[in-house]
């Protein structure tokens, strides 16, 4: 049902799905960039339904109640307790995500590295540290509003050299047109 609805949404909007999720990759961090509009979630989620990617994203647990919580869960939301403590110490977002990836046999976590829909001079590094510490690849998901392509680009394996790796990752996104280009990767 969700796949058929996703196909209808993208067809009406004139979008094309490009690429596919790499085979034999049960766990990954999926970057969703550039993220400049509320429309990004709709188009990205629709594309992932069509590709059969079981992508999940995190949201604070307080939002995951009642009918809204049920709906968000159906769209792939994972409730995260930002106040969770282990051995008396509050876990960071990165620690929570790493633990989730290590505990499960299959998990694709979608993260927007800008952390906002506004222009971000620097991306937040959490996505990188999650992938590095969990030993999973970073998959480069994108929405190109100029071409109306929703797709998956290259697979990136973090080396531990954050600055060098980030430059390589962002180089890919400089060729992708955001809904609001002035807010995208520079």
C-alpha cells in the first residue's frame, strides 16, 4: 500500500527514482541531503518506499504518542529517549545510534547532517561518528529538485580522517540542487 501511494505521489509531482540501495548492506547511515525544505521528507520517504529501503529516522519519544506516533512509526520513526541513562550516565545521541546499530541485524538510519533546513556553515558530525563507531557505511541519499531526481548515490566508508572524508562527501552534494539552493551545500 505504502509503495503504491509513494509511486502515485512521485508520479504526480514529476519525480524520478534514481539508483538503488546497495545489496548485502544490512546496516548503514543514510545521509539525506541537502535538507532545505519540509517537502524533503515526503519525497525522500516516497523514494525509499519505492526502492524497498527500510529506512528509519529518529524522533524524540515525546512526539511518538497517539495517532501521530502511530503514523510516524509507519513512516519509519524510531523514538529516542534523549534522557536515557546507562550506568548513571546520560547517553549522547551518537551513543544511542551506535548502540541501536550494534544491537540489530538490519538498520538503515536516515540523518540530515545539516541538522536544520536553514543554511548550515558546517554539518554536524554525528552521522560520521555513528557510522565510524558502528562500523557501517555511509550511503549518500539525495533529492535534486532541478532534475526532480530522488536517489541514492555512492557508498562511503569512513576512514577516520573526518575533514578529508567530509570534503569528499560534500563534493558529491555540490552537484545536487536543493529546493532552496542558497541553503544547500557550498
